[in-house]
C-alpha cells in the first residue's frame, strides 16, 4: 500500500512539474500576445492622428482648388472665348449610333 501511495505521489509530482511549466509557458505566450496587441493599438492611434491631420490638409487644398475653379469659371465669357479661338458650329452633325447588341457579334455577348 505504501509503495502505491509513494508511486502515485511521484507521478503526481512529475505531472505537477509538467503542468507547472506548461502553465508558465502559456502565461508567457499570453502576456507576449497582450503586449503585442497593446503596442499595435498604440501605433494605430498614432497613425490615426496623422491621418486626421492629412485629411484636414487635403480638405483645405480641395477648398482652395474649388474657389480657384469658381473664380476661373466666372471669368470665362463669350468674348474671351472668341478671343481664344472659339468658333460657332455652322452645321451640327451627330454620330449615328447602333444599339449595343447589333454592334457586337453574337459570341461576344
């Protein structure tokens, strides 16, 4: 009886060491993954801040370009167009278009 108890205690101690080291390795892996996730979250926050700044700058640039476009659009008149070479079209001609189905071959559809 004593031999079986001692044998069981030794097996439990052997398994206990294995379980202990398995838990230590698992906790190390989990903590490493946690640190990685926190680092990624912090870097994404910093990138987001940079993206917001860039978006604001691009919005300002678009606003400037729109105002420049509107001012140029207001400056174009018929007299300026005629000065720059615009000519009225005497005879209006349109391209005769076929339907899409008739323009393509049967095997292309």
